C-alpha cells in the first residue's frame, strides 16, 4: 500500500504510522530511507537550504523513530533500518554537499547510540551506509544552491582510489538485496560497497594521527602530598 508522506512533517509521519497500523496491524520493519542533497558551497547556503537538508535527511529519520519505535519497544519486537551514507565514514570525499554529509553523520551516530538501548527492548537497529546508487539524487533531486560559479559535486582528488574492478554504482535492487542480508544478520552497520574501504582507512589514519597529537597534551597528575590519619 503506497501512502504519500512528507517525512519532514512530523504530523504526516504520525499519520502514516496510524494508517499502516490500521491496515496491517503491528509493523515489523521500518526503513527510514528518504533523502536528497543540496549542491553548492557552504558560503552560498541560506537558512532555507540548511533547514531543507537537515529536516529531510536527519529529522525525517527521527520522525520515523518517534512514530514507530515506541510501539516496537512496548511489544519487544521489530527492526528499524536507518539510511546513512558512505560519506558519514569519509566526510571529505565529495565536496559541495556539506549539509547532507552532516545529516548522514548524525544518522550514523544516532543509530549506533540507539542500538544498545533498543536491544534491551527486543528491537533491532541497523544503519545502512551505501555509496554510489543508481537513483535520481544526482540528477533531478538535488536542491541547487545559487552561486556565481554554478557549483557541482567535486571529488576530493587526494582521496584514495576506489577499486575499479568492482562497480562503483549499484542498482537499487542490488543495494536492497545487500540491505536485506544485513538485516537478517542484525548487523549494526550495513556497508554496501566493500571497494570503498580505502576511503574509511584514510579517515581512520586521520583520527589515529589526531589521537597521537592528543597524547602531547597530557599533563602529569599533580602528586597529593596531604597526609591523612
């Protein structure tokens, strides 16, 4: 049953949940998947652009959680898949869609932080992290942010190269099959593109380097010379 719904509108998502429960009874699987991006430099993003990107890509997910998760937790069963993105694990890989990257990183953090709590209520939480997928997100869906130079997506030329022997763009059916396999295993994170590993490894190297530098900030603990009886 198809029900049109604007996931940026919390009231509509609640209505969707009520209609679905009335039609099917309990809801066993929720995929919070709606998303699209802006294209343009951050300096050219206005308030409306930020609101649109965050409301769709992050708040759309939280609205689904608010509408469906409590019932699942109460009856102690159900599965929720929240769609993040490969860019959450390699945020400097693609330029000119910063709000989307920020929102997808927030989805990943929310999903992983919610998973232990949900498990106590018998609810499975998985985060889907696809890379290139053959959808209309790059053609008809982006919200184009006006700028003088007609900004488009730009790849970070310093990023590691993707294994070209495996396809970079997958069909929606292929991504769905991998998502279903991950859900059946109750994976915390479902990564669809194994050839994107070098991007994540570079990010890990950056983080490890930052931790090494943090060691330089350590201040010796002062000795407490006070004596007690």
